[in-house]
C-alpha cells in the first residue's frame, strides 16, 4: 500500500501516475486543504478538486485546475450582476462546490464528501483531505498577511513572501484516512509528491502529531523535487525559495526535507546536484521527472516506487 502526500498540479500528476500503476485499494492520496476558503458562500477545496478531477480524467489541462470542457456562463452572469469575478468558477466545477457546501452544512466531513464524489466520479484510488478540521494558509508579505487565494489568484503571486502561517493547523488532527494509511501494516512507502514545499506540503507536515508519526515510520519516505533545472514546473515555488533567501534549486528543496525523508528524486537535468544532496544524508535518484503525459506520470511513479523499495532493503 502506498501513501502519497499531494498538493496542487504537480502533486496531482504524480498521484495520477501512482493510480495508473497501483490497484485502487493500494493507494491513498492525502491532500492539502490549506488552500481551502469560503467564496461566494461556497466552501472551495482547490487541491482536493485538482487531485480528484485529475484521477477521474476530468481535469482541465490548460488551466491546471477545474474541469475539462468547462463553460463560464455562471461567471458571466455573476459579473453582470456586479459579483466578485477574480476567482473563476466554471459551470461544471460549480456543481462540486455547491454539493460539497451542502454536504458540509448537513454535518458531513470533508472526508465523507470527498469519498462520495470520488465514488461517483470513478476515482481509482482513495483520496482523503489531510484533515477534516479547518486549516487556512496565510502568506506574509511586506503589506501584511494575505489569505492564500488572495495571494495566489487575486494578486497572481506577485507580492514577495516573507513567511507562512497555517491557521488552525496545531489543533488539526490528521484525517482518519491519513492516520489509517500510516498505521496500515501493508504500508510499503510514503511519497511526497512534487508540490510546493511551503504551501502544499508543509501544511500537511504541520498537522498535530504528524511529524512524530512520520519519524516513527517503518517504511521509506521519498520526496520528488518540484524544482527542475532551477525553475518550478508550475506555480510560485521557485519565486518563494528566492524571496526567502534559499537556494532556488532542487538542492534548496532537499535542504527543507533533509531531516524528514530518506530519499530525494531529482530530474536528470540536476544530476550535478547529486553529491551535494547526498551530503545531506539523503539517497538520491536522478531520473526523468517532467510529467508531460500520463505515460510519463506512470513512468515516474514506477521509478519512485522502485527507488523506495531499494531504500527499504538497505
Ligand atoms: N487559479 C487561478 O489562477 N485563477 C482562478 O480563477 C482559479 C479558480 C479556481 C477554481 C477552483 C479551483 O479548484 C481552483 C482554482 N484555481 C484558480 C487554482 C487554485 O487557486 C490553486 O489550484 C490552488 O489553490 C493552488 O494549488
């Protein structure tokens, strides 16, 4: 059984690669919910939806979020009424937010709502929120603290970051699905997907007691670098590394994870960093990590699992 920790686009791609090569009951994907927010009276869970849509084959590959074949009549009508249009909700995607909001208002948890949607959409793995309690990522900038979606979407990641806060995370316990995966005797490896280390992975790692649970693991913990050849494949990870005065490279990310993980997967383009990363006490795999299509997603997933298996025996 494999546990993957994932955030947005990069995480969803590797999670999809894992789902393509593993039986559905052998993969649990625990997803960041720090990006969640209330918008237009709706509870929006961007990373849960990106992973769910990707594994259901419904994801919008142009935008990297929302659904394929989307239409925007709701947004056009909303704009005409003077509603807020900085955060785009497609007509198909809107159904997810409306139904999730209804379920949560009826007393369901994010976990049960997610499980119901995944069953309906035929998702071939178990997707769980990192926690069922409220966690909200805040981004510190020169002009003060910003809610995550204001930083990421409304301000297009422009303000230089100084730090992050995950409101509620210290009291937020890992979800039942995440805890179950960690205590499953069949667990063979834990994979940190190539997501933003600051705003996608760190909220998960910061959950109450999770770092201790990971420290007591009896299986390899492997992370895949979201930075390739000194640039982020998508999103603000590289910019954040630079703004925080960290090495804007796979080595910079390896340093963030060094005390936590056993192995680090980098792209062949970063082969020259292998020694420096190994010097952190990490085993290193250099392979093709650019997931241009589903076949590349599956190939990377297979390489990562084989790498983890090698760490298990050593
Ligand atoms: N990202 C944008 O850059 N612009 C948007 O209008 C936008 C809308 C949106 C709607 C639903 C959803 O699930 C995600 C959406 N995203 C949008 C992406 C979202 O901000 C990011 O996926 C995560 O929060 C970061 O990974």
